[in-house]
C-alpha cells in the first residue's frame, strides 16, 4: 500500500531517535521501505555498534542525485511541548513533532519521491546517505564518508537536506570543539594562597578566549555573507570545585571555534594565549562549506528554484564532508531552522509539497 508523505513523516517522527541514543529501528524501517521501492541498500554500523547509518541507491552508473539526511533529533527534556513530541500532529497548515523541521521532513520528502516516481521516469540515479549523531558534531558521517563513493558511485550533485526554506545555500562555517583541563592542588581554603587553584588558569583561559575573539573582530577575515561576518571563539561550559572550603585541584572548560573558510581552527587556537597549567584536547570537528554556485550541477538545480541566488547559513551541516570528496554540494530543504530544536517544532506542509515537486522535476529532467 502506498503511503502518503504525512504517513511517512508520522512513522519517522514516531521513532524517538534522540542524539547519542540508538537509531536502529528507524534505519530498519527506512531500509525496508527503500527495498520495497527497488533500491539497493547497504547498512553502515557505528564503530561502537550502538547506531547505524544507511546508504541506498536506485539506478545504475555514475552521476545522479545524492540526498543526505541525519536520523537523530535533539532532546525534548525540559521543553514545554503542548503535545507528545513523537506523535505527528497537524495544525494551521503545519506538521508538528520533533524532527519535522530538522530534518525528518526532508527525509520524508525523499522517501515520498522514491515511492511516487516510477523507475522509468527517473532519468538519473537517486541515492540516499542517512547518518547518525549529526547534532553532536557530525559523528556519524565522519565514520560513513569513506564508503560513499565506493558504494554509491560519484553523483553529479549532493543535497544536504537541512532546513533552508527551500533556498539555495552554498556556504557555512566550519566548527571545532575543545575540552581544556586546568590542574592545581587541593587544600583547605583557610590556607588558599599556599595551593594552586585550578579555577585560576581556567579563568585566565576564558579571558584569553575573550581577547582572541576581540582580535578576530578587529583584524580577522571577513565574509559579509555571514552574521557575524567573522570567525568566532566561544566558551560555553566551565566546571570546577567540589566545596567552598576546598581549593579546587581540577577545572574543565568546553569551548568552540566556528571559522570562515579562509581561516583554520588550528591557526586560531595557536594564537590563543593559553596558560601553562591547561591541557587542551579537540573533541569534535566538522568542515565548513564553500561551494561554487556556478558548477553545472548546482546551476541546473538552482534553475528550478523560485530563489536561485546562493546564500549562507549560520548553522553547521554535514555538507563539508561531501564537498571534500569533490562533489558539487549544496544545503537545501524544507523548513526554517528557527523552528528547529524548539518545543512544538513544526514544518509547513506547503514546503514539503514544494520540496517533493522540485526533487521530482530534477530527477525527471
């Protein structure tokens, strides 16, 4: 029995694939669905065996369209939802549920196209790369990426289906995240000056980060396509100490660098005046995206859009991994990230319909 786009999205939303948790049931469902539409599928297990990704293709040979999506969604704990976040709702021309915008809505569109477009009307191969743990640093695609071309061949265009309101996006910043650990000597606070307080070098590092950010604002690279138009360095979490009357012997600081394509996190980190009593370890990284909108495949896709002019987004995606393979890569999909990660997350039904229409047209050309 053929499923509607709403049915498909309801099934996807019904899997509570919260980041850093298991996603196997959703991957199983998508794999069975695609096999039923004549796709060849290849499951990719995570290194820890807890999660899985999926590669799938219908059509033979090189070229064609590769659609990229991630299976995970952000947590709902602590958010004020008016309904069950894992049961799809409909209200005022929108579908409501966790992941409807980011980014199960796009995945539902791809599956709907796979079902409704007859193989004989599909003029080029259609492939899907479905990953895990994108929301915590693109961990899944980093493990999967080396298998993409050997398994699927080399597509002419890769679409990473993050929510862009169906506007063409050819650029975003890259990101690197870090954990800094400061050490000291535990002791009674009555004799605090006799001990090294780990919070002090940690605080010095926070100040160094602030100074480096000021330098990036004043002297760093600029790209007016972004807001803010410069690279950023941000301290997000500082932990240390166990009791007020104990000098802390350990403190931990989590910080990140979001960088323009013309700067590297290594160079920004190297210029950071970090204290000697602090060790810094990189905990995650994904590349930025800087695609040439004049590439033939991107121009061909853009010609079918209401707004073909390329833009940028502030958030990160998996697109840089595909671009690093030499694939023409864009970010494009239904929904607006301002609705993502929010309680009562939703996507306009009209945008899902538009996404399906544009994908079908491109595949049928």
